[in-house]
């Protein structure tokens, strides 16, 4: 189980520009749960994700991975437990390394490095098998620099990289936002297949209400750094896109009214 | 250019190929513009020359010079990753400090290695028919071994982690790579190689001097860029070979410029010539871009 306890994140703490990005967020993710996070721009979705991966250290609160307090662990120290797919495929892969070198980096994620060759016939075979399953013909391009591949191909490889070695949680950061609709649909299908096949625990940030319901079995809505909605189980399976949109509008309208009060005293 | 000048250019080219490999590691692999080189090259020379003149074993002295260079590089990288000092500035600070340190090591501005004192070249000078073939043989051997070791390192897990750190540190960290440790390691290795170049230079020339370091980075960069222009490859072993060939070609270019009758250049114009070569090598690709663009525009219209 992965637990966030009373997480508060303040940007520019102690200055006039102080901003509360996450306000007292507590969240427990059970094994096998696929949590999708939705919310408007600036709601704190990415910050929540970065707190989990260790890229942002919370101002207050604790992070637990299976009862280990990892609050003070850096992103690289958490890498053996957290696999991440970035929004931008250029960020998630090393452009001038070859496809197989990128895969090798992921293969040794969080393990001790030594002076043995990074690529061996054995792990080349593993990479080949993994890429073959994608049916994109990428297994023939193992020796090409990954920078020569398209964004969709790179994101597909990013996904494969994420699941090459074991993890406690897979973190997906709007990983289809930079892709065209067809490629995005393909990547989402691939994501669902991999999650199902490996029975993964997932936290996925998305802008698409439909994706949130399709992929996840639990959905959170964040607004102004607070969790305003959290549905799982039967409640989640009954949810429709319209419900979420209505809810989203309600939350935004409520905030709008507050603004109006502020503006027209 | 006569035969002696030709062979001399090869010798110096092989010595500076160490600098080229070091600069390639810092500038290209780690994307870390490391200015320490101007200090670590004379540091290597100073350590080797001083120890040898004290009667220390020349191989051990050379090894100590490498360690000294690694230390200098480590300090620069430490300033940058631990204290977040701008990488360019970290290198300049170390380079400045090394100037004084080199004067301390040599107890003066220079140290001479007497003709009768044994250097790593001595046994090879006797072994071959001429002195110069002996030194070229040993220098080629050292260059090949250094190049091979660097190539091997790049293919290891750690080497791959260093390369990832240089191209995409964010991705590297997400894969659990300790990017700061990789920068410390890479910059140490880079300056170890450059100091080795300095140690070879001192033993080859028979002296070490505080001023021999000025322009080391540019010489290294010149070699790297010339190699890239000539080879244009992505394969690691070829890029390393390109650095070595680039260093030798750079020395040929200098020898040609300085020895050509009629131009009127002298040995003291070395830095001017080097800067000009680097500037030309960096402008040429742009120029090519501009002319091909113009050409395609014209053919379209």
C-alpha cells in the first residue's frame, strides 16, 4: 500500500508569492488499484504526482511505501519502487542513445551499476521479445538512436521501459497529451493491456474524463490543491462522463461564485 | 614541412589526443563545459616532472599525475553538483587555484627533466632505430589503450549511466541513476586523461612550465570538432577514434601554418592559429547550411 499523509506543498514558502499547491491531501492507494486523477489546470495534479515520485518534497506530511517512510528519499532513490512515464516522450527517453540502450537503462532501474557490459545477448533477447509484442516493427530498430523514432513510438517504448523491471507503483503523467488522437488511443489501449497483464498499481494523471473512467478503477478530482471527489468500487463503475463533467462544472461554478463575491462586495 | 616536422606533429598530436578524449568526455558526453583542463594539463606535467626529477619511477610519476588530474576534476564537479556553482565558473575557479598549486608543486615556474634522467620514453628510444620512432610507438600504444579503456567504459552499465546523465538528467534520475555521482565520476576521469596528456608532454619535451596549460581546452575542442567534421558518426568507437585523429590533424594544421614560407607566422602565433582553426571549423557547418538553404530556395522558385 502507498500512503500520502496530510501532504501540504507550498511554493515560494515564506515569501509574498507563497502559494498552497496541495492542501492537506491524504490518500491511500491499495495494491492493484488504478487511480486516475483529474482536475483543471493548476489544481495540483502534477504536484501530487511529483510528491509520489520524489521530484517534489512536501512542505508538510509524509509519504509511505509499504510502511517505509520515503518522504526524504530522492527521485533516484525511489526509482526501484516507482516507474514513471512522462508527458513528453522527449523527456522520458534519451534521444541520442539507441533504443536498446534506453531499454537497458530501464532494465537496470534502481539496481547497482557496475563495470559489466550494459547490453548482453540475453537482455537483447528480452528487449526483442518485448518490442515484438507491440507489433510496431520496433524490434528491427533496436540499434537506431531513439531520437529517430516518432513521438508515438517513443511513448510506446517509454511504457515498455516503465514495466521492464518490478515496481510498487506505475506513475503516468498525462502520457498521451502530446500525441495525436489515433496514437493516443493506441497508447491508452497498450496501457490498459499492460496494467491488466501485470496487475499493476497505477496513478494516472489525465485531462480526459473518458480516459479517467476507462483506465481507472478509482477516480479522484482535485481542485485548488484539495481532493473534492473520490470514487471507487461500484460507485466508480456507475459513473459516466457526464457525471464527471457536471461535477467538474459544479466545482468550477462554486469557485466562480466565490470570486464574484470577492469582486462585488 | 619536412620529415622531422611531420613526425613531431604526430607526436604532439598523440599527446594532445589525451586532452581531446578528456574534453570529449566532459563537453560532449556529459555536456559539462569544463574549464579545469587549462589547469589540469600543467598539473599533470608539474607532478610528473617534479617526481621524475626527484628520482621517482617515471611510470609511478605518470600514475600520480593522473590521480592529481582526477582530484582536480573531482573538485570542479563537486563545486558544481554539491554547491550548485555554475559549471563554467567551477572549472575556472579550479583552474585559477591550480595555477598557484602548480607553482607550489614545482617550487617555481618550471622544472627541467635532465637529458640523462629516465622517463617512460627512455627504454623505447633505445629499442628502435631512431629515437622518434620509439616515442611514437609508445605514444600510439598509450593512446590506443586509453581509447580502448574509454570505449569499454562507455559500454558498461556505469558508462551508459554517465551518457544518460549528459543527455537527459531528468530521465536518468527517473531510472534511478545518481546523476551527481556520474558527473563527479565523469569529470574526474576527463581530467585524469588531460593530466596524463600533461605528464606525457613534460616527459616528451623535457620540462614542465606553468604556462603550458593556456589554451588546452581550445586545443582539445579543436581536435574534437575536427574529428567530428571528418568522421560524422554516431558509433562510439569511431567518435573516440575521431578525437584521436582530430588531435593529430589539428597538429598538422598548426605545423603547416607555422612552417609555411610566405605567411610569416612564428611559433608564438600558436594560440592565434588554434583559435582560428576552431572558429573556422565551427563556422563551416553553418555556412554549409546557409548555402544549401539558399540553393533549395532558388530551385523551388
